[in-house]
C-alpha cells in the first residue's frame, strides 16, 4: 500500500511502473475503491504503467469536504500525477470517475493524452433524485440502498453466475464512509460538465451499458457528442458496472482504442 499527503490529507494509491511511455489512470465510481479495476488492470498492464487511487472519502483515503465539488476531486488527482512525475495519461473513469476525467483533462491537458469515459454523462441525475438518496443514506445508512444498487450495477446473468462477487461489492459499498459517500453525491448533483466537454481535444472513447439504469446509454451518447470526434460504444446486455459486468468486452474496446 502507498500513501501520499495532499494538503495534509492522505491519498491511498498504487502505482505500477512498467517503464512504459504511457500510464493508465483509473478513477473509481461512487461508493467503491480501486479494487473494482483489478481484472481490467491484469489485461492492460502489458500496454502501460498503472495508477490506481482512492478518491477522497473512499477506500483508505482521507475524508475532506470539497469546496468546489468535483473540481476538488480532479485537483487531488492532478496532485498525485505531479508528485509521481507522471505524464502521458490515458484516463479511465467510470460513473463519477467518468465526470472527473474530463474535468482533469480540461484543467491539465498537458498530462492527458486520451480519455475513456464509462457510464457517465455531462449531467447525471437531478437535484431531487440525489437529495432523496442523500436523505435515505443519512437516515438509514448505506445498507438501505445497496440491494437496489446491485441490481443496477450487474446484469441478472452476472449475478446468477457470481453471487459471491456481487455480495462482496455490496459489502464494499456498505463499508464506505457515509460522509464520503454523501459528499460525492452532492458533488455529482451540483456538477454539469457540458461546457468543459466542448473544450476537449484529445481522443475520447465513451462506453455505455445497454441496460444501464443509473446512466442510460443516451446520456453517455450525449456526452460523446459534446466532445470533438469522440467515439461511442455500447456493450449489449451490460448494466452500470461495465468494467466488471462485461470485463472481456470492456477491455477489448479499450485495447482497440489505444492501438
């Protein structure tokens, strides 16, 4: 395990330097830590260095209330890149990570060569749905939402084949810091990356799950249309967590894109 202090706050990360000229930077979804990428990393490590980290309030990273929403999450990511002297990043973000990735690329384009956005849109949800979720979590804890989350994250076929894995990811969310989860919900609720997306000029791939109920494919398609020359792909039958639900197709799309 590796840790770094960012303005007095600890960030947990793992950096595998394979002496490549490019680095894959992975940004996690809401309520998860960087273990969600384990199988994807195994497929991609032959193509570049690997940087994984836990965003604030998640995993083993410190809790810190953001002043400027998702921009603060992006700046912590930049701090990590700068201190590890990493450039030439292909940023892979899922869900909220897929919103942070374009913000990072917009604010620090010298660090980013490609973007891969999964299950994310320029605007995710609305104030009412996020406020309802925040209230439910505050009153009843994360266990009150994880049953329905797992149905949105994973297809019935995946759940039937790997019930113990779904149970493990359910545990991961339930053990997330509640304030860290709520603060990320608030940041997503208040963020709209429409104008940022229009400024991006690096090659971009947007991946959607055809059965994603959290961020429907049309939301991902809209984001891809905002980014110049972005490529849009759908994984048929996949739910929200495409990097787990359909890992083989997911990694094939990434490898084809980076080649």
